[in-house]
């Protein structure tokens, strides 16, 4: 096996691992929950309440979907 073939084989294994990792990334939803505070972003009580309610609704939605999936499986 030549050196080039070994390199191509290792790259294909890395691509498979990256695809699996990308599948389980939280993406935008995870970024919404775990982002840093931006000092340039305006902050008032209305925006804080809006984001709090959004986070609660996302959590309840995910719990509902999990409940339906588990109910179907078990």
C-alpha cells in the first residue's frame, strides 16, 4: 500500500467521524442556550423575558417530542 493510499484511507475515516459528530451537534439551539453575554447587545426586561419564555417553550417542546417517542417505543 502506497503512502498516498494510506493518506486517503485516513481522510475517509476522518470524514466519517466528522459526519457523525455533525449529526449530534446542537447547532443553533445549543448556541441559544449556551452563548456568552454580548456587551454590545441592548438589554432590558422585555428582551430578557422574551428569551426566558423562548427557552422554556423549547425545553417543553423537546420534552413533549421525547415523551411521544418513548410512548411509541415502549
